[in-house]
C-alpha cells in the first residue's frame, strides 16, 4: 500500500528504526509509492451533512401512539355529532 503523505513516510521510517516494522514492509510501501510528490499531511475528508429523510403523512400517522384509539368509530365513519347524540339517546331508552 503506498504512502499517503510525507508525515506517514517519516512515521514508518521511525518505526523501522525502533524495530516495530520490518525492513521488507517499509521497502514494499516505499516501492509502491515510487517517486510521487506527496503532501506534507493529509486532512481527513469532511463529513457531509446528514440529509433528513421525510416520510409520507400516512406513514407518520401509522406510527403514532394513538393509532386506532384517537377517533371513535362514529367519527371515522363521518357521522355528525347531532346524529351520534340521538343514536345514543335511543340506545339508552331501550
């Protein structure tokens, strides 16, 4: 694997002198790099801003805690409030 910067090349040379890497490893990296002009240091890539995912309105509604409990059956069917009251009174009379 080639060196990416001069600083990395110096670090490997230091490790070679300390005996932490073999001469063969250093030479392999050096050979693969060749005579390429390397930057002094390589900056880490900037992280892109995370894009916020938008979900459809129906999907958001289905994941809410009140799914199925928020509205009564009559409301879901579209029966008016007055009609519900009269229906409730009739049920009480029976």
